[in-house]
């Protein structure tokens, strides 16, 4: 298993160690993890180097779980290092798997970022839905490249069961994702005139579905394929802010890039262009194949995942109940009610969410 130095990877290693069906766990990362691995054998190896092939051969590995595909650097590394690990590291790992006669299963952690976020996106992305515009950089582009290499490997080694899991935004008690950092800001900058739809998946559900994929699906279900993984339902960004009790600062779209650069400079959050697009246009994916083909049902919905995140991280400057009551009072003002009725029933330009 790769990427064990990260908190999520460490949690999954500890779960595998306790699994009676797992004989041995080989934990691989370029740096030693600061957390316990509970009996797993740690091997310091950089997946960007050909030496990873010796690890597979020495331990006769039969299942590879590739979790070292991430949008954030470990220990304050550069974006270039992240891209090398994501893309070059995946290429080296797949090359090692291709040469290994013992590898029978490959599970790859990917992301719904591969769909991008654009103004004319479909309301819901399925696994076979092409993006309206391919990601031009950042983690989203890395994920697209990684999946391309994985599909090439699957064609060359049809005897290996390959499972690609596209996770929605992951939140949980140990989450260190850019979106978790964004929601931890005391004031949330938003794009003026936009209220994107967001989906979340709980860390515990991430571990559950990784375990299912590593073991293989039910005997009568396909054991490989590409699957969107997300909790039921959606939340608007404005709803997230109210539940967090954090005020928002709407910023005009042309100025959002400047605000993002400022936040990156002072180290508050990685306000990357792809995150800006997500917080402008949002993204929602279908999870039908996850349920019907993979046979997985998340324990947490999107709303429940975010509620758990709020419980662990705590509320902000404004109590959520106060914010909700204030919004309700403002919305009930007569002139706003009449304007809302005219917007809903009369002609005029529709918002992005209404067009969807």
C-alpha cells in the first residue's frame, strides 16, 4: 500500500492489519509516518524510483492499493513534487505491477476532480460522462493522467482486476484536504452571484469502500471498473457556511483569483484555480454504479458528513442557529418575498443552478 505517511493512509493500514483475511501488510512511503502502523511492515521507498519493483518482488505482493495520489504536499513540499509523485510515481508503480507475476488486484484512489467544474456542466456526472472542458492543470489534471495510465495498464494486464475509485470531496476528523482548510477559515470568501452544489464523502466511508475494493466485490459482481464514491444528497455552499456559523464575503469573479493568491501566499489555504472553479460552478456525480455494481452503500450522507465535520472542527464566529434565524427573517421581508416570487414565476435570465 502506498501513501501511508498521510493520516488517511495510516488509518487504512491499521484497519487492514486488524483484518483476519489479510495475511501481511506492506506499507510504503518515501518518508516514515509519524503515526503508528500497528504491525504493518514499513518500507521506505519512493514510488518515483524503479526500486518499487523490488518491493513487489521481494514480498510477493498480490494486492496493491495506490493511495499516494493527492492534491496536497506532505510536509510542505512543492507543487512540482506533488505532480511527480502523482504522475511519475504512478507510472513507476504500474510498470512494477506489470512485471510482477504475483499481482492480482490493483485499487487506485482517484477523484471526481477529473470531471472538472465548468458553467455548462451537466447536472450530474456519470462515470462515462466526458467533462465539458478538460482540467488544464493542478491535481485535476494529475488525476486525469493517472487514470489514463491505469487504463493502459488494465489493457496490458487483463488478468489483473483494476478498480478506480473517484472520491468526492473527503471530509472527516483527520481530513487535510484543501476544501477542509477552506471551511476552517474564520471568514469564507465566495464568488459573487454563485452558490455551487457540493458533495462530500466521509473518511470512514472512504476506508470501507477501499476495503471492499481491496478484497474484491461479491462473486456475482464485476471486480473491476471505475466508480464514483460520494454520500447521498448535496449541499449548497451557502448552507455549508450557515452550518459552520462562518460569515461569507462575496467577491466578484475577476477578483477571486487575486484573493486566492493572497490566501496561498500567507499559507491559510491552497486556493488553487481548480478549487476556485469548484466553489463557482460546483460538481455533482451519480453513485448508481457504486451501489448496484460495486455493492457499496455509504454510512454517511453528504449532510451527515458535513455535520460530523462541523462537530469535530467546531463552529465559527456566529452560532449556526443565529445565522439561520437571521437569514429566515431577511428572506421573509415583503419586498424580498415579492422579488423572489417574480423571479420564480416570471421571465428573465436563469441562474446556473436553475439551468441545471
